[in-house]
C-alpha cells in the first residue's frame, strides 16, 4: 500500500495553515518569450559580483557568518547608524516575516493596504494573527487615513509598501509623516521599500530620511530588484535595536549565505553600484515609456514607480493574461483585480504595446476588445 493509500488518520495541521495557498512564483516564459511576472532585473549580473560569489563558493563546507557582520557594517556606514541597527535576512520578505512573528500572535491584528504584496496575508496567518486589509484608493495607492482609522487595541503591526507592489503607486513623504503622527507609538510600522531605487518622483517617502525619528519605525529594503540579486536572496532592515533583536530571535539560524553576503558587498563597491544604478535608470525610463504608450492606447494605468506597471483588468484579468501568454509574454495575473507586468528587455516593450493595443478596454463597457 502506498502512502497516499494509507488508511492512517491524517496529521493534525493548523486548519488556517492547511487552507492557506502557498506563495505562487511566476510561471516560466516560453523559450522565445519574455518572463515579466516576477519583477526581476533583466540585466545579467556584473562580472565582479559573479566573481565574488564564485570565490565564496570555495568555503561552502563552512557555515557563514550568522550575522552578516561585514555587510551590516557597510550598510550602517552608508545610513549613518550602528551595525546593531541593521539586520540582514534572506530577502526583505523573510525579514517582514520575522518582524510579524516578533510582534503579532493569536488575537492580534496586522493592518496593511490591499491590494498590496501578495505575501503579506500568508505571513500574518503563519504568525497566528489576523489580517486587516484596507482597500486601496481609486488611484490604487494606500489610503493612509483609512489605515490609521483601522488601528485598534488589537493592532500590533502596520505595513506600508511604497512604491506599492503590484500597483506601483508611491506614498508621499507628507502623507507618511501625517500617518505616523496618528499611529500610536507602541505599534510597529514596517516601511517596505523593496523598489525604492526605481522611484523618480521627488515627493515619495524615503525611509532613509526618517531614521532615528520614529522609535516604532523599521525600514526594509532588498538587493533582489535594483541590484539584480534575486537568486541570492538578501535583504536588510534598519531600525531600533530592541525591535531588531526581537526579529533576530524569530529568525531561522544561518539564513543568509556567504555567497549572498559576498554578492551584496560586491554590489556596493563604488564602480559596481554606479553601473547598477545606471541600469536602474534605463529600466525606469523604459517603464515610463511603456506606461505612456499604454495610456495613449486608452489603458487606465496608475502611477508606476517600481520596475513594473499595473493593468486594472478586473474581471477580464485571466483573458488578458492568456492573450499575453499567447504572445509569449508571461505576466503576473491577480484575478479579479489586474495584471502586473514587469519591465524587462527592451524588445518586450514593442510586443507588449502591440498585443495590449488590441485589448484596450472599450470606454462604454470596460471590456477588452
């Protein structure tokens, strides 16, 4: 008898976990197509970064530095904080999980905008807490007033994502300041800035300017997007030591590899970072050009400040995503809300404008052609 045919009683799992859909990675593109579903950087890794990662591979028989001290010291010097005020993790999402676990449990609430990063609901459920999802404004940005109104005695964490993934809309500095003035000082605020390097709007909040001003604020960033290290899984957070120490206590030991630290450190070298940020400028210009082209076609594309654009396709999301796939473009569909399209290779822009130009919603009914 096989394991699946066994008549033994099932393992007793937490029902909310058993019912939780796992995080779904973007599906691969056809060999001749474009994978625009995971907000990856389309540029190849820098040779110097590859060399640093390869060199780290010679020590894989040893455990890495559990604290990623060298990387924390480099980041601390950049942001004018101490190394103890920096924590490194396996991507910023892993750090968000640690902070939620540290602050929220059964009976507690975590407030965030919706739609926002699709991992948030799962992270909250795993912690045993309850999600409080505050609808986005009509322009697809955070409604910070409504989020502040949603804070109760049960609230333990509030997550703000700027630019918002997947809609691309920023939170302005003024909006965030007004919001923080309304948040009780004993509630943890996580400012998720995974796409901050792509922002070109001067009014956007920049968490680095707020360090030390709010004792309940933690800033989160990543090397996955702008620095092109998605495959290495390395991100960081900056905030008060007591809060970071609590997050350290919830971490899986040795979650950051030596290769990850080496790749991040190599990316922060002056020449390497200059080249990487030039690539970011290219992607941002390509994003703006793609958005302008879609708007000219009649698509109601919201503000785009990440390395992606958002198509509010509503009930037609699956249809439009399938048409894109038929054109060898894989995008990230979020039925029944819309489609997030990453900004990829230059050749993908013309293809996207071609196929989406055939699917522009009619003004009368909002149906794709």
